[in-house]
C-alpha cells in the first residue's frame, strides 16, 4: 500500500486528499492529513465575518470530521509537522 501525507487541512490540502481518494481506493492508498489548526478544516476567508459576528462558528467549517472518516482519511490535529 502506498501512503500519502498532506501537511495542512486548508482548501488545497483537503482538495488534494479528495482527489487522491477519488483516484485510489482505501486498499491502495493510505491518506493522512496533519494540521496544527483546531478545528482542522475551516474556510479562512470567512474569519472576518465570524469575528464581525455576522456568521456562526460552524459556518466557517470547510469539512467536518465525519467527512474525513467517510473517506478513510486520517486526520491528525492539532499537530505541527517539522
């Protein structure tokens, strides 16, 4: 089995994991995302709206933990890769 490790759970990292999973089955490819963020995957451009109080905290979540579990993508957070 091949392994893919992605650093960061922003849009780029999550999209890379999503595309990799679409191309490779769970048996062929292990996917791990490491991020220091908690919550792990949120939409950064919406942070100003959150701080302004115009949206709720849950509205900035890009992908929740169930999304990763459903695709057999291991999520390690909060952790820093060096």
